[in-house]
């Protein structure tokens, strides 16, 4: 019983709200929770802490917490069960917040499974670029790792170091990636840092990103394309959290994967990503 009472409370670990910001506490709380739901840290079907417990732990008014929960429901990330509480919504389609799963199929082969096809493509490109492995659909009963997603620490530090006001732009085909970046900008940038999403093929978005953004990032799937076509530096955006990355590499090492071979292949891949054409 104790474990069941404490589990929802642990979901608030690390939530820090800036009471001096002009961004409302309600919006900050939604950003933290949405980021964790979309990133897989809070899985489908999990009960969120009660309004009273959030009020006690974070010092928020219960109306603020209730409004934040309503925002999550309206965004399709949670649902209310009368008399029971608020639960992370089970995914109803390919765009839902289902976790990505990677299976270890050999020292050079992994499989990936994810209900969001655009996100799956971005993650597969990241695994190939950073691990120098082949990526295929999941098959068999091989050991697996559930990927938790969080923009890399270098990107988060970059946001925090930007002058105010500044604009951050992200290039990706995945709506879920854009939502993860937007919440990271909200949480780590606060007021004065705005986010501009850009999608390959939308020239207006890309022109604005090139001209206005102080920091432009791209997921690994579109990174070579972005570096070849945008006039300016485009920073790669790792999506797999450090915790999941450590677990994944440990499984690979047990299968005979070599870090040295990975490093040689990654350097070769990075050289191939260098801009060859600069077109604004």
C-alpha cells in the first residue's frame, strides 16, 4: 500500500517552478508534466498525483493544479476517472505518447518499435549515427530497452546561456519532437526565450529560422539535409535520455559491441554531415 501511495508523488521529483517568471505557474507545471509524458518518463495508464498532493508538495493553489490537469486532458495526454483521479491517457493512434522500444539483436544490429512513425525515423537515424549500428524493425525475443526521451544536456545548457530575448528553432518532421523541444525551451529558458518549429519543405519557416534564431537544432534524421541547405550552424539534437543511453550501451557491450569501432564510424558519419552547399 505504501508503494502505491508514493508512486504518483515521485512523478513530481525534480519539478522546479520559477515564481518570479511572467510565465504562469500553471503553464510551467503543464510543461514539466507534458515533457515527461511525451518523453516516456510517465507511462500510459499511470495516475498523476492528486490535486491536494501537488498543492502540498509544490506550494501551488489547488485551482492552479486543477487547471493544469484540465490542460493535459484537453491536449489528449490525460483523462479523468471520476472518483479515482487523473491518468495518463493510453495512446489511441500513431501520434499518441507511446514509448519507443529498442531490442538488441546483435553487436551491430538493433530493432526499433514506436507507434509514431516520424519519431521512429528520427530515433533510428540517431541510433545509426551515434552507435554505428544497423536498425531494423523489432523482431524476436531479444533483450530490449524502453527509450526515455529528453533533449541532450548540451542543448539545455545552450538554452540557459542565451541572451534575452532570443529565438530557438528546431527542425524535425515529428510533431512530438517539436513538443519536446518547446517544453525544454519553456522549462530551461523561461521568459524571453521563444521557440520556432520548422519542418523540411516549409521554406518560410526555414528562412525565419535561419535569419532570426540564435540557436538552431535538428534531429539526426534531418540533420544532414539541414546543414547542407541552411546558411549557418545547425546543432544536432540527441533525443535519447542519458539514463536510457547508458542502459542501451550496456546491453550492446554484452552482445560484443565495441566503443572504439563506434567512435571510428561516428567520426566518419560526422564528416559526411558537414555542409557542402550553403543556400539560405
